[in-house]
């Protein structure tokens, strides 16, 4: 719900289009065919705000969710119906005590077990509770980031006693190069995943992230795990985006001035006016996630007209050259568009030399969040 006073006080407002998020979910679920479609909620639903996004997806029928951290899982649990499953990707915290492991049970969260130490701790929790406990098992199929390597899996298979204590409810792995459909890693990881899965007959499998869903049915298994595409990021770079933009970001003009030829603007005096220019200062900066690498190269929009960033992005403000816009449309208090109809998350990412994921997840806590 849009908090009118909060929005009025804020320098910038992020508006989430929940219909777009829900339409994206439906689109991904259709593309995934027979596989169930989960939603990845880590980093506060990629910066959009878990409180808004999670219940909307639950209403759309989503029943499987992923967070990265235990703390995120605890927050998410309160937002979802009791029959929703929440997996915590990082599993049991590295220096985790039995007490922390038991918190998973308290909040009805399922850990993704990524290494033998996590398996051992979950087994201890099982003995403590005298209960067989559900877990996802993650395999490293080549990304070398998270999950059990083949020798870990071999060790697990050599001592089947763990199965009395742990109920493996999902087998998963993660693709390193799914956004490059022709990359040899995709088939290699799929084959390694198949080999490892064969040791656990009957246990559902999950490999695909957003881009993986578009690699075809051979990557869908039983459950797909999109994050980025739900939030409008293009899962197939270089091709038209099949998803809808899910956010708009608007920042307020704080001050407007006219500079003359030779005047400089911003830190480092990087921008030098070549003639009379009107400069508008807006209330968003790199502390809000508008990346400093956009200094002198990014743009905003006023009524659909591009206005270039003039000079260096500051912590709390950005200066724009609004000379092309009639004065009455760029007065203090008016808003400019940073994300929305005229500029997508992927556009900004390209300009900033990063990926849409980073643009979204950096959007800071000072930005007011609402939805329509
Ligand atoms: C294990 C795992 N699964 C799924 C996802 C979702 O990926 P994407 O946002 O590319 O859909 C992530 C995010 O990086 C992840 O780490």
C-alpha cells in the first residue's frame, strides 16, 4: 500500500507494478511446461520489497520460494500461506550452532545443504528432535560456488545412515552460463546433474534459473527457480525481452539553476558548460544505488524527453542538464523518471557497465517503495 506521507517525504519513489510481476510469473510458469515454478526472493525480492512481492506471487499460485539467508527466510515466512515451502539457499549458517539449525524448524524453513558439515549439523538437529528432517541437497556441477562436489556426494552415498535422519525433498544445482544459450557449460552441467541425480531415484530436481527456463524443456526438471525475470530483467540478452517491466523509479527535483559557459558542475569539476545551461539537481545518488559509474553518461527522462546526467553522481544527488525542457516542467518538487516507460533496468545496467540484477538490488532503503 502506498504510504502517501512517506512518498511525499522521500527523495525518490520506486513503484512496483504487481500485475507485471504476476504476469511475468505466469509467463515463466507456462514456459516451464510440466515443471513447477518457484520464486526467488533473496535480497528483498531483488530490491523490490519482499512484503509486496511475496503475497502477490502467492495469490498467483506460487508455493515454492527461495531466500539466500536464514534471516530472509524468517521474514518471508510471515508473509506466506502455511502451505508455502521456503528453501534457504545458503543452508545452515557456516558457524552454525544446533540452536541456529533448530530455528529452521521453528520457522518452517528448509535448508539447502551445500557441504558435508551442513549435512552433519542437520543430522544432529534430526537426532535432537527425534524426527527425520527435510532438506534440499545442492550439487556443484561446475560453477564451483556452492554445493557438494562429486566426492562429497560419493561419501554421502557410502554411508546411507543419513537417510534415516534427512529426507531429501529436492536435488538442485545452479547454471553458470544460462544467459549464453550456446555456452558449453549448459549441457555439461545438465549432464553432471543427471549423473548425480541418478543416485537419488524419485527425488525431484531443479536446475534452471530465469535464463535456464529459456534453454528448453531439457533444463526444466521438476522445478524452475526464476528471480530476475520475475522482476523484468531480460533472461535472453540480445533478444527481445518476453517479460514486462516491473518497476518505475522517479526522483524529485530539489533545485534548478542556470550556469554559463565555463561554469563547472559537480565533484571534480568534470562537467564544464559550453554555453548557458539549466541544471536540475535531483534527490537520489549513489547512496541510493544510482551508480557512480553513471557519472557523465547516464540519463533521466522528463515527460519522455531524455535529460543527460551532467557531471559526477554524488552520494545524495545527481545533476541533470534539463536545458531541453521548458522551465515550467522542471521546477523543484517535480519528478523525473529514472526507470520506467522510457528506460529499463537493463538499459541502465548497460550504461553503468553492470547487470540489471545489480541495478535493482542496490536500490537503497531511503527510496520509498509502493505498488500499484
Ligand atoms: C541458486 C540460485 N537459484 C536461482 C537463482 C535465480 O536466478 P535468476 O535471478 O537468474 O533467475 C539464483 C540467483 O542468483 C540462485 O543463486
